[in-house]
C-alpha cells in the first residue's frame, strides 16, 4: 500500500469539504443532493477535524459506517469512504521523545 503524505491527504480533504459544502447548498436551495443535510453537516465537521488533527491514532471519523448503510450510491459517498481509508493509512512522524 502506498504511503499517504499529509499534504496529499490535506488536499483531498479540502476537495471533499468543498464537495460537501456544495451538497449542503443544494439542499438549502431545495434541489436534489446526496445524503441528508444533517448528515452532510456532521461529515463536514468530521472532515475539518481530520484535516486539523491528521493522525488516525488520535481521531477517527465515524461517518463511514453511515455512508455504507445509506440506501443510495453516490460519487460523494465513494470519495468519503476513500478519504477515510486513506486517512487511516497516515503514519505521523514520531516526535523526538517517541523515537527513543
């Protein structure tokens, strides 16, 4: 499995945040959008935490189980699952005191 860099993951999360925000805006305009607006709001919060923490040992998102249980397939759902998988592969650099 390829190693995931923080910058690559951050870019992917930023892209997903843009897509989630766009889906929220579709809901607000009364247009069809994937997932519920409440779920999208929760996902947005989790993606923001993932981007800020960037360490799966400290924070793991809970949204993937809901994406898997959602009755509809969507490209956004597939990307959200990919992000969760890639995030889980992040191997943070050890701090000097941990390397000993």
